[in-house]
């Protein structure tokens, strides 16, 4: 949706926001002098340690490995490819006759509906869609039923998403229940964490120490083997990370990364961004701000445009609404670019706040929305 002379991206997505100050400073610092190429620089060599501290990994046994990549799609492909390639042979399967690699995921998972077959082509897997449980999540019962109905005979991975595509948070308890089912059937577990920081802060609040602990609770403490960690959507420039808690997969991930062309010669400029976010507590404040402003947006819509339906509870920084045609037209005429969300029905749109969203931007948006509904409210009042 777009119209008018000025394009407004205020609530279009969280990757429309600028780069955080510490990230920009890290890139400039990495540019000051000569540095070794292909990941031998100081930032890339320090990356795993910085990310391990961010996830409170000092309490777990075994190393944590982090790799810098250029996009969330690349992170998903590398994590899945590494987990599948390192899966142990299955028992009771004739030698030389394993099944095709499978990745079980939510029917609306980003890797299934928005990555243009990249996982299938580059990780060499088949995607198996699991039904929504009504909250944007996968249920443990639904996963168990799918695995019982068609038993796995080859390498397989369960891929979860947190924050989910429906804007809901997957709790540590829900994650652990799903990973337990996966383990019983010999599956490794991947988490698409494009907005994992927002999900963690939704549970932890603005306390940096607690937020880091919750990152661990949502991942390795709940049985997750690998994470695609989103940096771009919370202050990064053009870097995301693959985080591996399972070391046979970590060894394979380096090979997979090279095969999918994700080891640029000046890798330091990606690694420096991730180190800056991991070591600077402001990532918590940015996520908390985005989440808080989404709650404010939903509140103001309810107060000033009651005919606009809020379609889901607001857990973090997503607000899903159903717009009347007149409201959609008014917002388009005002220049707003919003993403339709047809999986929630006709007229459904996704609104996303980010770390730079302001109260003035929200009020301006709600002004347009309320103005579009005023004739309807006036007619209803006259009828009464």
C-alpha cells in the first residue's frame, strides 16, 4: 500500500530503521587500518566469545560458535545445512537407503513462504509444513502426530521461529516441549531468531542481564542446537549471525558457509557489527522501545479507531489489524506503505514498530486512521 507524494515507512517493517550508533562506530573502527582477510581479523576471531556471553553460555558445557553472514536467509540456509550434514545415521534404516533430508517447520515460516526455495536448493532439504495451533505457533502434539504419521528415515531438523510470524513469543516451556518431541524422533533443532531479541525482551523487560539470561532460556537451555540470530532488525547494518551450540554442526557450518558464498574477504565489517551489538547493552533498550511502542500503537488504535480490529495479542513489536477499505485508501493516500497479511483474512495488515519509532509517528498514523472512520462513526451516532 502506498500513495501520495511522501512515502511513509514508519510502520512498514523493523529493517527500515537506521543503524545504531555503536554498530556504525564498530564499522568505522574496523575500517581504520589493515586487517587480515576471510575471517582472520580480530573481530571475527572474537565473535564466538562475544555471542556466547550474550547468550549466557558460561553455564553450559562445550563451546559456542558464531559465524557472521550477510542476511537472515543465509543464516537459515547455513544453520539448516550444517545440522542436516552432521546428523548421525539412523538406526533400523538399511545401509545406503536413508530418506531425503527434511526440515519440519510452521506452515507460515519465513523459510517456507518467503525465501524462494533457498533452503531446498542450498541446504538440499524438503520442507514439511506443520499446522498453526491457532496462536502462530506449532504444537508439540501436532509435531508428534506428523512424525508418527510419516516416520523419518533420513537427516531431519525441526525449525522453530521466535518471534513467530504471527508476532507471538514462543516461551522456554513451549520450546522445550517441542524440542523434546524432536529429540525422541532423532531431529536436531534450529531456531529462526530474526526477532529473537525482541522476543527475549518481551519476557525479560529492559534489564540487560536478565535479557541475556532469557536468550539462553529460549535457545540452548530449551534444547535448541542452532540459531539464526537477527541483527539487522535491531540496529544492525547488513549482518546477521549463525549461532551453533552443537559442535559437530559447527564444524560443518564453516564448509556450508563457504559453499553458499558467505565468506567475503572483508568479513570484519560483518563481524564487527555483531560484536558491537552483543557487547553493548543498548540492544535491550532498542528492543524494549520497539515492543513498548507497539503496545502504545494498539492502545491508541483501540481508543481512536474502534472499528479497526486488532487481530492478535501484541506480544512484542507486531500489531496485526483489519482495515476497512476506506481506511486502507486513506492511509495509502497519506503515503503509508504497509504489508498486507492475507493469512489473517481479507483486509489484514501487519504494522511493525522499530527502535526509532516515535510517539508522534504513532499519533500521525492514528490521526489518519481515525479520520477515515469518522463518517462511519457519525452515521452510526445519527442512527442511534
